C-alpha cells in the first residue's frame, strides 16, 4: 500500500494561503512517485497537448501554481 512520505516544498500557509485548506501541494510517496494536489484542467487543456502526448482514461491534467513547483525544486531528489 502506497503512503505519503513527506511534503515536497513549502506548505500552503507558508506560501500565503490564508486558510491552508485548498491550495496546490506536492507529496513524495512511499513508492518513489509523487502526488499533486491542484485543480483539474483536463477539459481546458486536453486539446492543447502536443501530438506525442496522451492521457489515459484514468488520468487527469492537474495544474499547480508556478510558486508551488519552484519552491519544491530543492526538495525533489535528482535520482
């Protein structure tokens, strides 16, 4: 069973979220993969994907803020 190991980057409140309840976030999982909390932009962006990109039926296109990813950069392992 996969579990959340740690947050990658800065917590939403530290990035300026007043409530910390519904903000983009990135987590490293016990299997080495990453989970992302963001808004579902599949309907908006699916037609914008390049020809060599595809989305499986059980996948969504998720958007996070630039600040979320930039602040996580130093926490993302290189290997």
